[in-house]
C-alpha cells in the first residue's frame, strides 16, 4: 500500500501508544487501533486493560456500554465481560455461549503512555518498547504533552513528514522561528542498529525570541541540532541539543517526541510530548512549548490530509520522484517494509491477522 511496496498497511507485531495514561479512567475510552475497535479502562481505578470493542453478540460498540464494578456491560442486551475479556454473564440464562469472550490486548503503562501490543500476545516483550529514558521521559527533564490528534492520513505520511524537517522552511515559517534556513542545511544520516537519525546541524545560528526564551542568560549565536530520529514506526524524535556557537559548550536539549499509531489504513493517531533538560521548573516555558505545538501540528495535519485526499481520489498518480533530502525517509520506508515482510513470512500468509 502506497508508499510501501507491501500490501499489508502496517506491522502488527509492534507496541503502539494507545492513549496518554491520563486519558484512561475507570470509564470506557473507545479508540480504533490498526483498524480494530478497542476499549480501554481501569478496572476499579487500577491498571489499564484493553479489550476488543465490539460485542460478539450483535456487534454493538462496547464504547457505548458501561462499567459495573470491574466489568464491562454491553449497552444493547447486557452481556457482561470481566477485565480479562471473559464473558461472565448473559441475561436470562445460566452460563454463557461459547466463543463469547473479548480479545484482551497486552498493555504496558510507561512514562505517562499506555502501550498496546497488536500482534500475538506471546510476542509482547516490553523490552521492545523504545528506550524512553534516552529521549528524555525520565527524571531531571520537564515534559509537556499536547492533546491527542487524529490525522486524516495514513501513518506513513506522518513518518515521511517528520523525517524531512526541510518542510519546516515552507509550511512552518510563521510558527517555528528560524525555520526558513532548515531546508538548506546538509543532512547526515546516523544509524546505530536501533535508530536512524537524519541530523541537520546549524552552525552559528542567530538568536531568536524563542531561543532567548529558552536560554535567557545567553546572548550569542547557537550551534543547533535538528534531528529526526526514527525509533520504529511508533516513535520519531525531533529537536535536539543547543550549544554556544563554535565552543561546544552545551546549553540544553529540547526534544519533540512524536508517537504515531495507525487508526485505519488511511488515518492515524498522533501523540506529541515535548521534553527538555533545561529550565525544568519554568512553567511559562512549558506553556509556551504547548502553545507552539498547538500551532505547528495543524499545519502538518493539513498537509498530510491534503496528500491523503489525493491518494484516495486520483485514479492515477504521477510516478513518485525523490530528492536528496528524502534519503532518510526512503531508508525508513525500507525498514518498515522489511519489518512487515518478516512478519508476513513468520505468519506464513499474506492475510492480515484476524482479531
Ligand atoms: S449486542 Fe451486546 S449484548 Fe447484544
Ligand atoms: Fe512539521
């Protein structure tokens, strides 16, 4: 499926972010993930569980049901399911029909995020979640999360977008100070076996109001990293370190963590957290980061939505051409295709796994 050269739209044997942890309460949160309706809730306020969100009786969406203690009750004819997804009661009869259980998804709560495993449960190794300490979701850093966004485009378009930050020079000129110059910076690709980082370094970058706000005690120019680092289809880190120009003196790192989860083959969920290791107690700076994110994200969402519309409404597309700046995105497409192909060959069929 475009732009990948495999039909399966996304990898299933993968951890994805289902929600911010504070979105999930005792009540039901319904969310479509990789084409499947999922319900998330905290039985009696405890750890998050994730169950398939369609009632096996007559396909009523369980997101419209209700919680009874630790159980989910379907809102149509009252079948009840425990927090493992087991059907435990059907009105007006003893016992329950066979095959009436819900699928239960492996879930891990980490760094304020609810991670869901969409592949075979026996493969759900929490060590496969990207190292969140490494990107700044750890002690000693300040983090701010933005409201979750639904992107009307396939998740690969968002990955393409984030891996070529040169687009900032064209669609974010009014929201990212200094972004006009980003597209002209040379890109180095750094691969370490776990991640792929498309790195631009601006040397002697002039200060802006934004930089003055971040580092008020420094008045000179900056050597600034514009990283776009792929940790897998679920996470891309952008941003990076700032140094005093020409000296190597470290000032601090501002990361933007982009957690991406396919919703359907043609849309995705987008969870953004910004994390910094300087001025960690500065609440005004934290609010400014949220405000900047609120201005930037809709510009990307609009661009991706416009492309998705073209992909869905054009009978023929011009043959895709790529520029030098697309090298990292093309490498990542290749990584993603290989991941999906490995999954298909381990499964022994091209068919998408049934829930
Ligand atoms: S559809 Fe759920 S109980 Fe009937
Ligand atoms: Fe962008």
